[in-house]
C-alpha cells in the first residue's frame, strides 16, 4: 500500500507504530503536510515527509530502550522526516525548526528527564537501538533530571548545544552551556538550593556527571549528618576514653592547620568525679593565640583553673611533649606522672623546646601507659576518674588560613581562607543528648575537592573558590554533629566530577 500525505485530512489521525506496545502518535492537525507512506506486511516507510507544522494531541514513542512521551501533546514546526521500519529495525531521521511540548518526558533505564520544553533546531536520528536527539537551544520550565538517587531541578533552564543519546553504551546527555535562575540538587541527606547558576561543558555519561565550570551567585547547602552507632552506645558513666586514631582518609588533612593563624577563645566547663576529692567542677577559660599554625603550650597551661594549673604541667622529656600530673606542694616540671604524650622528632622537638607546638601535632596524642611512668606500674583497676559533663561554652574563634607550605591532601584541600569566625556552645553528658550549635562565617575561600562523599555521590573539583560561606550552622546532639547548613555567595568551580 502506498499513500500520499498531501491534502490528507489528519484531524484525529492516530498512528500506531508497528511492533510497539501503546507507542503512538495522535494528531490534531497538520499544515502543509506532504510525503509518501508505503506499507507492506513486513515494513513501513515514510519518505520525503515534510510539514509547516504538526500538532500532536499525544506522543509516546519507543526508540530502542528510550521512551519519548508527552501526554499533553506537542507542536512541531518545519518538519522534515524519513523513516524505515521493520519488526527487526527502525531507521529514522528528522529535522525541525522547533518542538514545543508542555510535558515532554525522556526515560531510559534509571534516568528521567522531564519538563515543559521548547527545542530550537532539533534533530532526531535513530538507527536500531542507537539514537540521538540534539538541539541548538533548549528552554525547559519545571526541569527535572533524575539519575538513580540523584535529582536535579530548575524552575527555568536554558541550554545551548544540547544533545542526548542512547544505545549499547547507555544514556548520555551533553550541553555546551546551561543557565538557570534557580537550581536544586538532592542526593541522600544532601540538598543544594542555588540561584544564578551557570554551567559550562556539561556531560552526563551513564553514572558520571562532569562540568568544565560551574558558578552560582548564591545558595544554601544542607547536610543531614547521621548519628553513628558508637555515639548511641555511650553508658551513663565511664572512664576517660582512649584517644581515637586519625581517619585513614581525612576530610581535611591535619597539616592544613600549620598555615592557620588567629585567636581561639573557649570556656571549657568540666564536671568530673575524681579520687579523694570526689566531685570536681571547674571552668577553664582558654584564650589561645595561634601563630603560623603553632601555640604556646605554657600559656595554654596557665589558662587552666587554679587547681588543674597546680596539678598539671607540660614538659619536654624523652623526645616527647608530656602533659604530666605533679605534686602541687613540690612541683618539679619534667618529673611528674605522664598523663598524655605527644611523640616528637626533628623540627617539632626543637619547636617544643621553645614552648610551642604545632596544631597538627595535638591530635596525635596518646594516653600514657605504665611503661611511660618513672614510678611503679599501677594496678589495672579503673582510674577512678569519671566524666559527668563537659561543655565548650562561648566559643569565639577568629582565624585565617594562609597558603600552606606543602600541597595539602585530604578530601577537602584548602589553599587559602581570608577569615573564619566561629561562635557557639557544645555540650557532652554521658548518655545524654544536650543540643548545641556552632555558628560561623568564612570569606575568601580557595581550594579543591578530592573524592568527597555527599550521600552516595562522590564529588571531585579541581578548583573551588567562594566569596563567602555564611551563615555556617552546625547543630549537635551531645558532641555528635546532626545537621549542617551553609549559605553560599559567589561560588565558582572548575573541573567538576560527580560519580553518581
């Protein structure tokens, strides 16, 4: 059978595609339609098909594994089409001046793209299970892109040089540029809401999303921080805990602290049960000046409350910085009972001789054992020291980070921070869930991201700069962080990769 489409009345015409299930085109009207349709038992061919405009009441087409649909229909203008279809294969080529669809949806595997779409100069090419749809310009309202557990949204999105494809290699979506006045991202417990977003060289290939560049005028990141099982198993009373080992892959490498300078003030309120004395409550008003990543440990010691200052001394002995307990009646620095030890060597040992210690050294502390003590080993009974409550009160930090001497490592690598201010209160009560928070503001950020995990998404960025991160609010239940909110201003990223 051979039919000419010229002067054909297409009102209410429905075209069921051969070999398909519910895949169809339902036409309302066509203007200037021409071309030839040939159909036999084995094949359907459309040749030299063209139209000034085609109005579709609905659209649902299966192209290989990809489903292209619009329940509310679409308007096609400047159509030129050729198609050859058999039960085994579909070959289709179409160019248009534009496509306007109120609810266009593209679905393949676990990828979904949806929105009210206007495509300028689109081109559709299909050969079997392989195909592509490209457009010089794309305008989408109520945009949604969902890839597995990652969801991107925009109230209005404009893209240039957009092309999506599918086939044996999976689904891919590329764009020379993307712009959105308002943009959202959600993955796991992480949400981003941003304004004035511009992206260059956007590529989604399977489960990997890359951007040559990304910039946003302002926005906010919210991260839900889940409680660890360890924090939920704390008993009502306990001995002073052993110090944790550093993480194998740090969020921020400790050596970054060596470029930190400024002032850190905090009141440490401690409620202890101790031998002989019984209950001891004291507030230690720490006023710590940080210079080039180091602090004066004698000044820190003198910030302690009177009793603790009389009982505790720092000393350098046996290639280590030692916090020791001394007899307040006969104090002899360097001859007390070791409590906490920092093993030192080289420049760190020389620095300690001048009563200074690097901030990055402090987390490497270890609790003294019987072999570290000059006196006879104590019995293996509990130390008799139990922590009842700990409070970090009136936190007031005013810091800056200069360019580090060595290339930083870690997941977040900071090259520069013009200023960081922090304030707030954090509390710890064994078995309790006292709420606290730290508020802050950061300006002049420069750095990079390396294998940073946000929910189930890994993020890498060769360069990250920000005019400011403000406000920063970190909420605590006891000492466990529960939620982080960060305001964003003037953020720019280069070489971004998201492994979804």
